């Protein structure tokens, strides 16, 4: 039930704020993650169950498959790790960066980027079900055009970054 509460609050905030970054829980006082500041990219791999679910959804809507991208994977993973390590849940990093800035920092040309975050699932495929049931998050997963994505997870936090190819 806790994940549904967080997702509902995130969805309401996205609708009301036009996808601007919005806090769901007040972040505790802590310093930004040093690894994120240094730009160190962790080893990341695509989640086959998530990839299959995402691309089946996109196919049902007549969209081309989304392709995993190492740069977006790194941006998503670093943000998930930062939120988990520093006890917050937000599209804006503790150091003030937006998802657009985090994606650019990993070397991806930021063409129409979007981000979904979820709390409470043990796997990205679990977060997929939450996002698919939320109109603003679903809309992000149905971004049109040639799309690349990255999925990250730390603990019960998942981050999905998607962007069009430039």
C-alpha cells in the first residue's frame, strides 16, 4: 500500500506541476552523493522482464521498441543510488540537478527526456505495473519516435529515464 501512496502522490504532483520536479517526502539533511558528483557510472544492465513489458506496451500502441542505452542506464542508476543513500524521493537531486542535467552529464544529448520514479517495488518490472496504471507515467513510457531508455534500481527505488534519439 505504501508504494501506491507514493505513486499516487507522484502522479498527482506530475499532473499539477506539468512534470516539474516535486518532492514526495521531505528529504533529510545530507550531502549529495559523491559518486554522482564525480560522474562515476556504475555497471548497469537492462532488465529483460522490464524491457519485454515496456516494448510489448509500446507495440500495442503502434510505437517502435525502446532500446536500452548505457548513458541513460547510468543516469537512472546513479539517481536511484543517490536517493537510496541519501533518504529522499524526488526528480531533483539533492545537489539541485534535474533529470535533464543528470542525463546530459552522462553524455546523452537530451532530446525530449522524461523520467519516472517509483518507490516500493523489489524490481523494475514491479515498478512497470505501477507506472502503466498511472496516466502521466504511462504517457512517458509511450513517448513517440525512436526512443532510448535506462532503468536503475537501488533498494525499493526505481528510476526510468527515456529520451528520443537526436
